[in-house]
């Protein structure tokens, strides 16, 4: 150990859009600690809260909210987002200002931003994490993709949590035919590990994402599972100060779970019913689980991923309005996601923060 060296401070900032961006940063935060860096975590809302519960001893900073809301009708999803653009731009401008202040105040040596567009600095190495090099928004995909790529280009490098080769998870989302971006494919990121455990649950339901769509799906599934015969564990995806659980007949409900509990439950469950969010897909791939997807209505990214994985014979899906509990029988005709074990060379990856 070099006693003259000092631990560099890295600001890591995930977007607060459901829990996915925050939870996929968990293995990165742990790796930073293992490699003698000091992480400072910055976010807002439930993303900040879930990371506080995982790392209560770290420093946390609050960023302004992008105020991302879903429309009740999936068809209005895109227009709801565009309507919120002025609020989002104001939040990005504010976070740029805050980051500039924090770099001086906390002596920050590097930045890792998971889709937070204003968490960036020209003065220190800045990494952007995204699986969406193309941002799908229907007939405006060309525009949103170009804008996103323009932002990515400002960063020192962009880590894409997927494989570069053809057998990948993101397809067109995370792969470009031509580009001049400084990309590094780091493989799927997951905080979970596969364990050999006895099966305890026939079905695990795990929800996430902004309201009102999370709540709408919860209410629908509560009615559908009345016709399910097996044992269910239902994680609502509501992050609160206190963990709550209740048992109603064959269903055990939890408001949220920490990483250790989730890992155990995933491994103890036979089938998984969930959104087709990319972080969930990476978790399923790490564990090699069979699942059924219900993409968030109107969210083009989730719809694309669900269609892609169904066409490839891995996981079936249904639209939210059409889903019936009997659809779960389709799972037996699909392979399930192949278990993807990728060993990351974190020391090499973090070398960017050592370069002068």
C-alpha cells in the first residue's frame, strides 16, 4: 500500500426514473469502495432513498427533480414528456450549477452520471452511463437520438452496460451503425448473484417506475392474481422509511426490499412477472431466470425490449390492458434469459480517474 497516495472522490449520480438507474449503480459504488475511491452519491426522490438504505454511511447530495411523470393513457406518454421539457431543462441547468459548486466544496476528482444530463464537468474526468444510444420516441426517434448523442459526446467516455457483439440485450437501443462517440461496452450490470436455493415461491411480482403507471399495474395485478393457484411474493416498488409486509392468503406483499433480500427472493422464485425495464432485464440475465414482461404503456424503450426478447424466443410479453394471469402459461414455450456472467476489470475501468 502506498501511504503517500490519497483516495480520490467520485461523484456518482443516477437519474430518478423508477429504481433501475439507482440500483444498477450499486455494483459501481461497491467497486469504487473496493478500489480505494470515496463515492459521493447525488440524486433525488426514490432513487436517492433506495441508495441511502444501501449505503447509510456515505455522503448524499440532493439534485433537483426532473419531474418525470407518466400519462395515465400510454398514448399520451411522449407528449407528457415533451410538455415537461421546460421543467426538465430548468432542473438540468440547476444541477450543472450545483455540480460546479460541489467539485470545489468536496474536492471531487471524477464524475459518473447515469443519464443525468447536467452532471458533467470539463475540468475533471466525466463518465456517462447509458444503454440508450438511440432514444426511441416513435416518429421523433431520429431527433431524440441525435440530441442524446450530442450530450454523450461532451463526456470523457460513455459506459454502455451491455455486450458489444451481436448476442446482446439492447439491440438497436445500445448499438449504432456509425458513431464518433468514445464508447466502452462494460457488459450487463447487476447487483444480484445466482445462488442454489430451495424454491419457495411459484411467482415473484416486482414493480417499479414512476406513477401513475406503477400504481395502475399494481391494482390490475391484485385482481388478476386472485385466480392464481401457487405461492406469490409481490414487491410493490414503493420506497418508504419503514419496510412493511403482509400476507393475504397465498400472497406475501412487501412495499420494497433491499439488495440482500431481493437477491434471496429472486433465487427462491420459479417465475418472475415484471416490467421490461433494462435493469430488470440485466438482473434476469445474471440469474438466468424465466419471466413474463408487461412493458409500461407508451414507453417505447420497454416496448422495444419486450418485443425483441419475445422474437428471440427468450421471454413472452403482453400489453398492460390485455394481460390476464393465464398468459403466464406462455412462459413454458420460451427459453428464459440465458445466464450472462461478465467479470468486470474495475481497476482498468476506473483508470480514467487516474489519467492527468
